[in-house]
C-alpha cells in the first residue's frame, strides 16, 4: 500500500497551527503549551480572567463557544459576555465594505499593519452571509491578509458559518465584545457578502468606510444609493500611478453625490479621500479621519448615544432571531410550516391565513 500524500490545509504555513479545540492560530506560541481544554469545559471565571489577560488561545476558543449552535454552549457564551461587558466599549469599531475587486483585503491588511506598528491591537472580523450556505473558509481571510496573519498584535476571525444574516451578525457582535475585553483597541469589521450585510455592519460600528475604485461614472451605477447614505467616508482605492487622474475625477463625483444626500449626522460631513492599499499611500490620512470623527461626535454626545441606540437594536435583533428559531423548532408548528409554505408559494393559501394558523398553533 502506498503512503498517503495528503497535506492538511495548513501545510506550508509554518506560522499556522490548529489547537486541540479545533481553533486556528496564525502566530506561533511564545512558550510551550499544556493541555488545551475547549471553552465549554472551563469555568466562566477562568475564561474571563484569561481573556482579560490577553490570552489569544482562550479568546479563539471563547469565540468558538459563541458560534456554537448547542443551547448549553450558547447559555454559557451569554454568561461569559455578560461577565466581560464592563471591560468592553473602548475600541474604535470600524466597518469596511467595497465593490468586488476594490482591494479590500489588501487595504485592511496594510491599514492593520500600520496601526499595529503604532502600538494598536487590531482585530479583523468578517460578516459574510454567503458563508451560511457554503460553510465559509477556514484560512481564507488569513491567507488574504499576509501581514496581519503573522502579527502578534493582530487577530483575524472568519465569518461565523451558521444561521441567517441576523444570526451571523449577532455572533459577530459578541465576538467584537470578546476582542475588546482581550485588549484589542481597533475592531475592523469587513463585509464579505452583498445585500443587507452593509446595513447590518453599519449598525454595529462607530464608523462605516466605503472603498471605491477610480471610474466614478460606472461605480456610481454599480453601488446602491443606500450604501452611500450610510457611509462615514469614501476612500477611492488604487489611486496611485496611472490611476491618479481618474481617481481624482472619481473623488469629485463622489463628493457631488454625497452633497445631494441627507447628512447622516449634523456634526459630520463624510470626506472622500484617495488611497492605495497596495502602495500604502493615504492610509494614515484615512485613519486620521476615523479618529477625528470619534472626537467630533464624542464632544457632542452623539458618539455615546449612537452606541446606546445600537445596543438596544442588538437586543431586539437577537430577540427576533431567538423567536424565529423557537418557532421553527416548536413541535406544534414545525409539522405544518412546510405545508403552509408550499400553499403560499403555489397561491393556494394567502400569507395572512398562513400566519393566522401559525399564530394559533403558538397560542398567540
């Protein structure tokens, strides 16, 4: 029998390791490690203490606990987040989106590297609704961000690959809180999918950045008006070299487009900046705008109020998600859902009648 030549996904990546809990680390351990226990087997107090001490392995396993579908794991995850809540809220939360091919990963990788060089700790999270259908990628986000993947002051976490967009977002919010408790003072939340993911991410961050390409005419047609309305800044990427003139023209058109839209905040006018993630040009100026935004909105109280509103919205979003899951798994309802869906789809049952029956089965 010939020997198998199968190589694991981490083959050739010396800095990547998979621990006993199945979590991936992109930074080699600084010291020999003892037995690894899954977060579900560790007391809440111990998990919280290790996360507050900045233990990356514990953070990764705690996030796995948050992403678990098992009710007992979810209950423990909620207790952990509650225990760590007083230690959260001190990070810059920045959402980043962009049209396909805009160079989002390259820009995030370079921006994150610049920030860690200045002493920041950067966590990169992804919200990808498509991963709920495909299962996502284990190493995709990390291999796309080569600099941050080997940076001890950076942490990259792919999108949770379970549930609806609302469920993915809820898990990402809790992951964000865990990262803040672990000492990460910059949280970059990347939208990978399309559709509602941009609006969802904008609702969980302090600052929403939209990356665009030179060639404004085509791009303005290709991006939804709603995305521009929620942008706190537009950055025209790949604006170096031969693209410089086109990038300046694009920036002018984006400014004109923003000027005719209702302002998102009375305190802030979204700027349009020119950057090149690949050439590391303009990224410092771009980040200065993020910090200026926080200072201006902080001075008026708008920053704190926005976070309070977001927290209440998170509560309702999570409640809706929980109720939907309870409804689908309710034995009184589950056996009728398929038939009712089929009747509505074929036009034999009106939506209102179907809802009436489901509500009746639930006793409401």
